[in-house]
């Protein structure tokens, strides 16, 4: 969770009254934002990762004002055309997208500058996953010359003075010498060219997602108008990040202006602050909260969460990153209505509970693997087709989403091995050995249905890892369960020939293990050997 600071005085202004500290903490926490501490006028709040729109004081006060009934309903924002554009030229495959906005008429003081920096940093940590999914830059508009160009340059062509640094550096020097450059170097250091923003005077504004220029990329007390950009690999996430910052600035009194983003062969206009809509069945919400709801009650409860409800359709704000399905409105209804107001009902059934045998086995597997020195990781079940197939040199049928919002989340994963290779790819800047495992669900299409199955995947990465080491780990794991396994040589395009085998217990094939092929390692930018095993947990349970 991220921690933000808000003014107690501003919160009490929303309430319209002064309340004692116990009541104050209760009211603030009702939004799902627990109070970490109250020191004088500074209130520290925990913000859940699913609500990045609350990462600024303005965002929190906007939501809190709706929840308390002072300003309920959907808040809309006007956007005027700026008449200028951002030209997108050469981009990196790993960093192809850009969204931009201009906000004019701001009045900054130390507190507001702190708020802008706070939300920029917190969004980078949470929504943008430590900048792996994007980076954000904010610039004083009076120090740059419009229009803007987003392109790439060689390291030796890049020279500017990064924020809070005493002299000019090249692109590669920034990654090695600047504190922020060293922290985020792993994102782009493998690239031959680096992304840059240039203004029409040829001034380098920044090197995303690393650092802004100290000359043209730092707002101060004299700044009135700002240019905002967000770049990265996930366009939907970038739109949300931009909308969060832009609406925060609008709540500070700024006027929002859009830009045309000119790609080769197409153009888009950002920011898009039009409300989003989704069809929601009232009966769906009723079943999940366990009570009958009138249209009026539903409308009022959703208005307290900043939404608008009309005839089975909900309009919601463009900065809400967590709204993906109508189940998300069930949670918002419960908060807006008040969890404490939902009547408690004792079920009219008598049951005796016991732990699911599958969960007992999974817990046993976790205990053994952590005892062997492995670290558990968790990945999303939704992944890209490229990760599940192309990057591991297989061509298998996958369960596809009908209307995917992102290329990164377009299919349900069929194996865990690509997921763990992706984890190793994202952590190759950390020291080796890296020994990880995941227990997770995989999905495979079968006739007219989708089969869900629990898998266990183990990945060992270091200069010493090989077929023998992964086999020893699997044998130790299965021995702890009282199962004796054999290996049966086989072939797989992801693994080195002669170093891949099926795992057989009795007559049942329960999984596979092997040493990952160098051509696969190259796809993930891994320079050390990796050995992998993947087992079907249900098959192990059946044998036990």
C-alpha cells in the first residue's frame, strides 16, 4: 500500500464541522483508506493499490466529498483543444506509446508542488509498477517550445543536465551516475537507443522513463501552465495515469487542454475525460449483497461513490483504474450504502466445515519449497499471446478474451513457465541465484468449454543451474509427499534437446522438467542458465 499525506483542516472543511479524533478516523476510513497517523494538521492515509485516483489530496477529497454527501454524483471536466500536437517518430518496441495534456492557469505554492510530486511518485510506484508500465513527466510550459516530438536517440547523441545534477550527462552516463538513473536503468539499459522528448527548439526535455531535464523539466512557484506526458508499453494504464494527474490539476483550478498525438498513419487526442459507461444489472448487485434494492437507493449509493446511475447503466469517472467488471460496482455500492447498513442474515443451512484437500496439498508444497530456499511469486492469469506462445517457441491453442483492453492481458495462460521466465526477466538486475516458484491456475480450451487446473512451476536461475539440479529439487519435493517419480526423455521446443523429460509417477504423467533452451533465454534477455519444472497439482492429489 502507498502512504499519502492530506491536511486535516481540508478534510474537516469537507465535513463542515469539527469532530473528535475517533469520529474523524472512522469517517476517513469509511472510504477504505485506513488512517496511519494524525500529527497536527497532517493525516497519513493508506491507499489500496486498486484506487490510484486517491493518491493525491485533491483525489482523496473529491471522493470523500462525494461519500459524505457534500458533492455526490459524477463529476465532469471540460477539455478544450490546444491547437498543438505531439509527433511520435521512432519508438522502442518495449516503449511505444505516449499520451499528453496541457493544464493552464495554475497557482503553485509549496504545498501544491508537494502534491504534484507526491502523486507523480506514487503513481510511478503503484499503477505504473515502479515505472515498468510507464513513466510520467511534468514541465513548465513557458520553458518549452511547442509542438513536441517523442523519438529515440543514441546515447552519445543525448546530452542534458538531469534533475538535481550539477552538469550535463549522456544517456548512458545518466543510467550509471544519476541516483534515479541507477534505480531505473534496468528498464531500458539493454536498448541501443533511448526514448527522448524534444521541443521545437531541439531542446531535450527528458529521457523517459528515467529523468527530466533540470533546465526545462522542473516546476516552481512561478509556474502557471504545465505540459504533462506519460509514456510506456500499456496504453490503457497511461490514459488512466494521465487522467488522474490532469483531474487533480483541474481540481486545483487549472484549465485542461488536449493535444493531438500523431503516430505514423493515425492520430489520437488526449486526454479523454469523457465519463465511461457500463451496463449493470440491479439483480446482480442484489444477489451479491443479499438484499433487495430500490432504484432510488442504488442511485444514491452509487452517487456517493462518484457515479451516475440511469436505467441499468452506470457512468463512472475516467480516472477509475479499478472498474473492469460489474462486480466492482457491487463493492462501490456496499461502501456508498454503508457495510454496516447491510442486514446480517443467518443462512438457513447447517454445515460442517473442513479444509479443502487441494489447499492442504498446496500448503504442504509451499512449506517444502520455501524450506528448500525458494521464493513464491504470483502473476496474473491474464497474459499476452506473445508471452505464452511466441517467446517460448510454441504454438498452442489459448483461451482468448473477446474484448481485450491491452495486448498484455489478451489470453488466459496455459502454462506457468512463461510467467516465471517473465519474472526472471524483470529481476535480472538483481543478483543470482534466483530460485522461485508459483502455484497458480492455468486454462486450456477443450471442445466447447474451458478447463481450469492448478499447476506448480519451479524456476532456478544461476550459472550452476542445469537439468540435474532441477531434477534433484523435484525428487526432494515428491519424496516429501511419499511419491516416487521417474523421468522419461522427451522433446519440447522451449528446452535443450536431451535435457527435457516428462515426470511420471506410477503410470501417470504429472508434469515435466528441463533446461531452458538458449534461444528462449535470449528472448527474455537472460544471460544465465535456467532450469524449470512444471507439475499438475490435481494429478498429485489424485495419486495421494
